[in-house]
C-alpha cells in the first residue's frame, strides 16, 4: 500500500511543478510555505486512503498457529492447528494419509470419512490436533523421512495434510509455526523466516491457507549459513546432524560460486533456501521441495559425468517447474541441463569439459525412443538434457534469445507441457523450432 501511495504522489508531482512554474498562477502558490502545505495535505490524503484500504485488507486476514511437538521415542509428531478467530473460515477439508495421520480430534464439527477430515471450526479458539508418523521408507529400503535418537529429517507437507477450504471471499492466513522439541534437541531448521528460536513465519503468496511445506531438520545439528545473491538477500543454510559426513562448507562455497549465474538464469530470488543432509539409512540421492532440498552426504558436488546433484535440486527449487502429464521430461531434463550449464557459466567448467559432459549424457540416453513418461529417470533425463542443450544452440544461432527465455516462460505456467514448450519456441524464433521436431516428444 505504501508503494501505491508513493506512485500516486509521483503521478501528481509533474502537475504540481507545472502549476508552481506558471507565471500566470497566483503568487500564493509560488510561496514555498504554501507549496509545502499543499504537498503535506496531499500526503495526508493519500496516506489516509492507503490506511483505510490497508485496514480493510487486514480484515480479511486470519491468524493460523501451527505447533509441532516432536516425540522421537514414538517416531511421531503431535500436530496442533489453532485458529484464535475463525469467523472467516467456514470449512477445512483435509486429505489424510492412512499410514501417516491418525488420532484426529477437534472442537466444532468434525467428520472423518473416506480418508478425509472435514472440519467446521467454532468461531473462536478453534483447535484441531492429530498424530503424524514421521518416518517413511521407500521401496528400496532406504528412507526419505527418518527419526534417529538425536535428530530427525522430514517434510512439513506430511505433518499438515493438504486441505480444501471454504472461507470468506479474499480471506487469507497469517501463519506461525512453533516447535516443541525434546530437551536434548537444541536446534530446528526450516526453509521459512525465523521469528525467534523455534518459531517461524509461514507466508506463501500463492496460497490462502498457508502450510509449512518443505524440509525440516531438528535435533543435535551442525549448520552453516551465508547470504547470497546480487543484493545478499537469500539466506542459504546447510544443515546436517553433528558427526555427519556432509561437508557443509563445501556445499556453501560451491553455491556461492554458482549462485550469481543461477539468479540470472532463473530470474528469481528466494528469501530462504535450506539444504538438509544425512547419511544412511536416508535415500542415496536428492529430493527437492519449494524452499529446500535434501542431499545424501555421499553425493559429490559434481559427478564424474559432469552433472551436479546439488545444482539439480537447487534448480528445481528456484524454477518450480513441474511437468504436465507424461511431460516430466521437461522439468527433469531442463534442470539436468542447467546442472552442467551453470558450472560452465560460472567459470567452474571449461568449454571442452562441457562438451564432454553432454556427450556422456547423449551416450547414456542413446537408446531412448520417447521422452514421454510419467516419471523421467536416468537415461530419459539424460537424453532430455541433451535435447535442451541442442535447443539452446538453435535459439542462440537463429534469434536473440536463449534457453533462459524458455525457462522463464515455463516458470509462469502451473505445469509445463510439450505444447507450451513448442509454442514458446515458435514465438521466440518466429517460426517452428527444428530441434523440437523429433519423435522423442511426439504424442
């Protein structure tokens, strides 16, 4: 609102100046004191309008308090959701998961049916609680959420189920997340701004009902932090259990080198980025969330084929690109391309080494017949990365554009599709794209 007021005053300024410089104007308006008085009255007028509008918008905000109590011996968390004033909320309809959520209780009206918890909260002091199993084992036998004796790694997405909401028009949440930790667990890190120890502000402009999504690490931890970016406004934290073989300073230094090029490529800035890591029995790989990612301690900064798991997961976080049905190859292939390209742009890889890296990816994906899969993995991702490298070459040679322009356009879509990609390239080139005329992406 302050910005809008200033913009209005800037629009007024040329008019005021011309009036004051007009010799035909009354001498009264030429006096500095009167000019200041008029300007002051304008400021008060617009400030008053701004205040009224701000107050009106604040009437649409409701307080939402989350409390996560970590109980290591049960490998669970007790989650409480509180609404001190729920007049703007008619209903919250949560999607429960059988093996994760249990013991759901609430005041007001609560119906548990068909894997959902439909809650109509009372207008004052509304409260819902549930128990959440923190551990999750993958088919491989490793974990992507785990509770040890003195630490735990899990995702907030699982602790607070996704919900459909019925609220007053324009209503939005102002959410706070508070942790209750065991006495011998001194630290907790999330990918959200910290208010005070153990308390964080959850603010996602794309959601009316803010959930504390992203990776969470708690317990006896070691953490390294740095502010990165052109204005040093992105706080990057690398956190792992004490005694872990994750080299926190290596990861932080690596990102410091590459970050300026990543910021240029994705044209976005995060207030927070959390990287959590651990060793076995956690999954041997990387997994991203909207503001954070997990990295196994054994993953190298750069693999022998020239790609980087660190940059791959970072690319997912910064871009937010998700593939549409059977178009997962777009998200995975594009980000794998950047895992090599950003190293090259940052001066950490020679042009010759870059060529070798893409040659190796081409060799890996040489037997791939189609990229159209529900989940792009391994050879499919490798072949897709090469396709984007070829697309970048065509854009650079036939236009003033490059792959970053494609990426920026895809970032604006909720889900990137082959059709969107083809149309975007055609628009930039002003003719059909030759690289994308391939059976690899044919429907």
